[in-house]
C-alpha cells in the first residue's frame, strides 16, 4: 500500500461513515499477509469502495476494460493499481489477464473480483463466471468470499435521508481442490459453483438468487 493510498483511506473513512449507514462483519477472517483473492457479489458501482474501506490491506481490483476508456476513471484505476479484463475477449486477452493476475499474486497482492462479471440490478446473485476460480486454482491461492447487502438500495437521491443499511460480511478463506492437467468446462463450472455457494451462504435468502437452493450443493 502506497503512502497516497493510506492517506486516502485515513482521510475518507470519516466521510464514508457520515454519508452511509454501514458496517463490516468478519474482519477477523482476513489474512493479513500473503496473496489473496477477494470474491464478492456485485450490486452497485460503490461496492469496491465499501470493500476497500472494510479491509486492512489494499485491494487491487480487476475491472472491466470499458471503464479504462474514460480519462478520469482511467487515472483513478491506474492509481489504485487496477488492471483491465475484456469480457468475452479472445484467448490471448484472457491469457494476458491471467498472467497479470498471477504476477500480482506472486507479489503478495490482494486481488478483488466480482465473479458475476457485472452488477446485479435486482439484487439477486447471478450465475458466476469462472475467472476468479480459475485464477485462484492456477495461482494456488486462497479465495475470500464476501457478501454485500444494501448497496442495491442506493438509488436516486432518496437514500440520502433513508440511509439504507449496508452490511459487508466477510467469510472464511478457503482453497479450491486441486485438479490435474487442463481444466475442462465442466470442472470450471463446478469450481465456480463452489465459490458462488460460499458467497451465497453469506447473504440472506432474498439475495441468494441463482444459488438459493443449497440442497443442490453436493450434487
């Protein structure tokens, strides 16, 4: 974490506490050292900010490539150490992103990812994409599941006086089971499903969406 990043976290935290009614649960589950992938559900553009201010470590987010097209956003994303991913990109682009992610993890970084790939506008957990699980498996690092609730209520300007309750729930880190050879699509799907159920377990039923039926977990 750079000096400027520490400065931003220290000076902006009081403002965040004034503007929003929010809390973090499970901070004791955060490993303080070593490479880590943070995987959370995604409801609002402010989710990365709440995640960052919930952590004692700086989170390097993998962001969609479109965000880097804006000069203003590109400046802040580069400052924060984020790097882009092309949704639906070719194999070469995916391999480049995977290499960048593994290099960051080898340096002991904390990567932040939203496995759904985009925001859920109805608040329900969508089907996960395999990127987070594949990177975690290839780099042999732990995944830290996180459930976010309440940011989906930040719509219009009424939230300023309604102050919806926002809760960031941090689960326990875990590693995916190792596999031999090249991953098949079915293997990637199973690993992704395991990760998404870990996230769903941190959410109330109305947020669990595609992963609400936990009885299917062992199938």
